[in-house]
């Protein structure tokens, strides 16, 4: 596992690196204190499994730094990390292709679960179960915790998967979209929150260059992507 961690708070950054390396001795963690340094590291080694960018560190310039990283290295998964992000910040990052949002108040154990989740193809966003919105700047291991779903079973490889680089979970969600399933039905089938399904649908539409879920389903059918079967139907 190769991670690039960019954060200007030395204490937080070093503590996180030590926790990751203790938990996974084979992990290779590169660190940067600002966006410019992180960008240079990615230029020198674009084989990172995940990049974590702190929203408020020097050089980020709001979402401009995040967007630059995503556009320059489209094949590297990038996640937003912050202790002060508001829901609109999280949504902006997701619209730019972020694979997740990690509040700094996550415990070390929860953060590792979050990292493992996105490496498995999930989009990780802790959700407030009352408002169904991304938690702005606080998160804990109590009742509000987002439970990582069981690992997805990859759909059979075909040209949709190859050409559009869908993650295993996106393949599953697309399989249900092709059948016309609603977000709620998909959520029930996959054991996800509805808001999480919406994020996956948005990601699918972006990758397929589709304006909406209906167009995404049509593109998938035209490329021979088989639909999934809903239990009880």
C-alpha cells in the first residue's frame, strides 16, 4: 500500500504515519507539508494507491489544488481530509472525483477502516443518520458511525469496466441502474446508505460522461453490461 499524506500539521501528520505503519508494516507512506510538495511527489511517483489532501493546508487555494491533483493524475484516487470542512466543501470534492472525505476527528482505527474502504473501491463519506448529509467537521465511533459494507463482488469484466475504469462497487450499482432500480432499492440490496448510492451514481455518470442515471444505463446496455437481479423480483 502506497499512500501520500499531505498535511501542514506536523503532530497530526507524524502521529497518523506512525499509526498506519504500525498497523501495516508494508505500507509506504510519503508525506508533504503543503500542496506544492505533494504535487511534486506525485509527479515523481504517480503509482500512489491513495492521496490524502488536507483542505486547509498551504497551496490548496480552496478546491483549486484538489482539482489540479485530480486533473493531472486522473488515475490516482484522491481523498479530502479536514477538521473544518463543511458539507458544501465535501460535496465540491466529490463532484471533482474524490473517493472520500476523512474528518480529522476520526480515531486511528476508524481512519484505517476508511482507507481500506476506498482502496476496496468504496466512496467513503461519514453520514449523519438524522440529516442524511455528510458530517461537516466532527465524527466519532458512536451511533453515527458509517459502517463499511461487506466487500463488493466484482461484476464480470467487459468493455464498460475496461473503458470507463469502474470500481467494483460502481459495477454493482450500475448493474442495478440498468434494471431501473431506485436508489433506495439499490441501497437495500447492497447494504448501503441511500446517500452513498447517490454518490456512486454521480461517479458512474461522470465516468460514462452521462447527463443522468437513465443515460448511464443506456450507455451500459449499449456496451453489453448486464443488469443485476433484485431479490424477490
